[in-house]
C-alpha cells in the first residue's frame, strides 16, 4: 500500500482533517456537558462527585476555547460525525444504569468510562496540536494545549479518586 508522505499533504487536506477532528472533539464535549450532570447525580462516592463536577466545569471552559478556534476559522462546530465517542458515552450510561443499585459497581463504571473518555480527548488534543503545527494555525496550538492539559489533569484526578476509593495508597 502506498501512503502519501507528509510532504505531499496539501494544506487543504490538513485543514479539512483539522476542522473535522476539532468538530468531533467539540461535539464530544457538548455531549459530556449534557450527560455529566447525570453521572454526578448517580455517583455515590463524594470525591467522585467532586471530580466529575470539576471535569464538567473544565469541559465548559474548553468548549469556549474550541469555539474560539471555529469562529476564527469561520467554520461550523456542529457535526454528526462523532458517533463512536457518543456511543461510548451512551454505553457508559447503560453500564452505570445496570448497576444503579450497587454503589461500588456503579461508581467504578463511572470511573472506568470517564477515564477512557478523558484519554480519548487527550489523544485527540495531541493530534490536533500536531496538525496545527503544520498549518498557519500556531495561534491555536496554545488553546489546544490548554484543553489537553485540563483533560489530562481531570484524567489524573479520576485515577487518584479511583485509588482513594479502592483504598490504594
């Protein structure tokens, strides 16, 4: 299979991929903003509730940063192309609902799925940052780094909460 070398990628193709992937990341955050309050309600471990609430607040700040990029690019942030991530969020809610009467299982499901979702966002932010470095979008790199750093901090917080919940020092 012949793959194009990085030198042959056009600015148009890179921009298209950048906008499409940025849309998927943004719409993931929209879905999380809608669905995270449910998880906060379902969580029984106090520190998990606090971590999810902090994640929700950070998520809303990240959405503002991403929307700023879309406005600067004169692009729409709405897409129907984030089916995989939305399916993951829906699966998380289904698993949590399954265990709603078993607090430990429900809280661990929240921790597991939120960890997966946070790590997907970290990877997406890193890839977007790489693409932005190949385009005249260097001004967006800082916003993307800030988003990645917030998601990374939230991911680490969830890991700490899981350790605390499992009584692991």
